[in-house]
C-alpha cells in the first residue's frame, strides 16, 4: 500500500498522559454515576392531594 506518511510498525497511540495504561485515571470522576436525588429521599414523594371545596 502506498501511503504519504512514513510506514510505522505500530499505530499512533491515542492522546493521553499514559496511553499504555489500560484504564484512564480520573481523579475528579473515578466512576461515572447517574444524577441521583437527595440522599435523604431516594424516591420522590408524590404531592399531597389538594382538596378543592366545591361551592
């Protein structure tokens, strides 16, 4: 195959501080977690029934 770039034995590594590392190191987010509500209320409570007196 004729390529304009010089023949390289190995493909170019992805941009990163340590491409040889199997998993990227994320000090800010070690594990992606979904946005959860308040820790006190894991499940959103339904609104209280509004009783409207019919005149």
